[in-house]
C-alpha cells in the first residue's frame, strides 16, 4: 500500500463554490471545468494505490457536470 502524508486531503468545497460563482462559465464549459476539479480532488483523496481503478460514468464520465450533479463512480 502506498504511504500517504499525514496532511488531510484537500476539500472540494472552495474550488466548487468558485466554479459555481463564476459568471463566465456555463453549459459545457462549466461541465468540463467542474470535471477537472473533481478529477484533482479524487486523485488527492486516493493517492497512487496500486491495483485501484476509479471509473466515472454518467454526467461525470461525459464531463457534463452541473452545479447539483452527483458523482457516479
């Protein structure tokens, strides 16, 4: 198992709120930007675990997240 630092994983909240508050992001641009934020958050949470695969499906898998989307993993 990969050893992780004692630092707490980042929280998605601040980055997510920033996206939702950005009036220049809408539609597919928001979905793509939100997917990047979620990708980075999940990588931080999971680290580099050998033999672990995480697959996004639904809106997340299509990179079409909306502000109230759930994450189908």
